[in-house]
C-alpha cells in the first residue's frame, strides 16, 4: 500500500515538474532580444570608438608639447675653444607655441561631436538588431504554428481518407472520392515538407542573433508580445530624437565647429622662446664672462586673408549648409517610411479583425455543416474537401496576417521612442 502511494506521488510530481522545466527552457521574445543585444559586435564596435574619441578629445584640447633647444653659438672653428671668443655660448632653451585664438577649445568640442556620431550609431544599431531579431523570431513562430496546423489537418484528412475507403468498400462512394482524398493528403504532406524547409531557414536566421543553442529551444505557445507603438503623430514628432537624426545632428555640430575654427584663424598665433646662454673664459680685466638669457615672442600675422582665411571660412560654411540639407532630407525620408509602415500596420489590423470576426467563423461553420450534409448523403465528397481546405487556408491566412501585423508593429517600434 505504501509503495503504491509513493508511486502515485512520484507520478504527480513528474506531471507538474516536467511542464515547468519545458516552459523554463522556452525562448521568449524578451530573452531573445537581450541575447541579440549582448552578442552584437557592431554595437560594441561603435561604443568602443565613441569612448576612444572622447579620450582623444581631451588630448586635442591641450597645447602642443614644448620644444627643447640645445646648441652652441659662435664657436671658433680654428681652435674649437669655447673660452677664446666672448660671444661663444652653450645655449639651453624652451619653445612653446600657442595656436590661434580658441582653436584648441573648438577642436576638442569637434572631436566630442564626432564621438557623438558613433554613440548615436550604436543606438541605431541596437534598434536595427531589435527590429531584425523580432522579424526573425516572428518568422520562426509563423512556420512552427503553420506546421502544427498542417499536421493537425493531416490527421483530419487521414481520417477522411479512411472514411472514403470504408464507404467505397461497401459501395457507397466511388473510386474518384478515394483518389481525391489521397491527392489532398499528398498535397498536405508537400506543404508540410515545404514549411519544414522554411522553418529551418528561419532557425538559421534566428541563430544569427541568439546563437545556435538558444535558437534550438522551443518557442512559447502564446503569441509573442510586442510593445504597442505610439500613434502616428507622436512617432513623427519624436523622429528628431531618433538615433539616425542624432547622427546627422552630430555631423551638423561638427561642421559648425569647423566654422568656428576657421574664424579663429583670423587671430594671431604666437610662440614663446626662452633661452639661456652659458659663456666660459674671462674678460680683458680678468673677470669671468656673464651668462646670457633671452626671451622672444614670435607672432603669426594674418594680414593677407582674402586667398586663405576667407576662402577656408567660406568653404566651411558651405559644408555646414550641406550637412543641414542632408539632415533635413533624412528626416523627411524617415517621415515617409513611418507613414508607409503605419498605414500597413493599420491595414493589417483591419484584415485581422475581419478574419477573427467573420472569415474563420464562417469557414468553420461551413465546414461543419458540409460534414453533416455529407454524412446524411446530401452533398458529395468534393464539396466536403473544398470546405475543409477553405477552413484550413483561412486559418493559415489569419495566422500569416497576425504575424505580418506584428512584424509591421516591430518595424514601427524602430522609429518610435522605446526603452531598450
């Protein structure tokens, strides 16, 4: 009695534990998204480049390294005696140059703007990864559920074939009905073979983002949940903060720094020179010779600016204008893409609602009534098969429309503000 009770408890334990383990092993869309983001090397590349440029920006804002001078002046070449002539000196000096105006300050800011370009590209790549991952995940879900529907209907068509064969054996149906049932079963098998191949392709595409091991895990039975996008006006208004536009903004800012640097070239640049000259030997009166110290300031004079500074400034302004035009064009193109994708998403939603409320319901009722009519001898087998196929195709069409709407929703999230 105790052994029987223990076996019963073990059976109940396994009954509840095994499904939990299977569910825990399922690859959810949220987990797949995180795996794809963590393993994407392009995101890491852009992030590393951005950090590198931020480090370089600090260096770009510093003064040039000073220059050390070491030499000898006025050395007599007949004797090479440093004490012979009173002007002979052993010189030690330092030179420090100072670029024009605030050139270094603007160069630092420009390098930081270039770093912002790569940072925005990293954010853009994150959005691209999520969009591609979601589409791959949904494609695999579509193929898995399509295969399951076909297998389910294959069992139904196998039963119909058995019915026609039995009725043909007793003389109720003719051979044509048996052949038609065999043909439809063969076509179902062909569709299963085709969808199996498409599922393998979808698995390979998903493995690109989450790895081979994770891609082989089963998908949850429930339809993948994707965040709802904003309405059209909100998406369009938020495009100015989209990473693609952030890239263009950083380019515009960097080109604006070029204008500021060009304007600083109208200011003088200068260099400081400090030199110490050591002399040896004695004066005529027997006293030791004094050492010399000198300081010089060298100034660059931007006097003739019409062929240099003026032309460079004009060129920088035109480049800045071109970058602004590029940003405006990119923003307009994004707006067109959003409007097109939003219209597609709305249209898919309308079709899905039609299939849910009418098409699938009518197809199921038609199939059920046709089966009853066939069992009562009020219709032929061809009509029954046509009704069954219509119900199957309607279910598959609704599944495809639902997945396509979700893909369109994922595409809209690429343009929307989304917390990753």
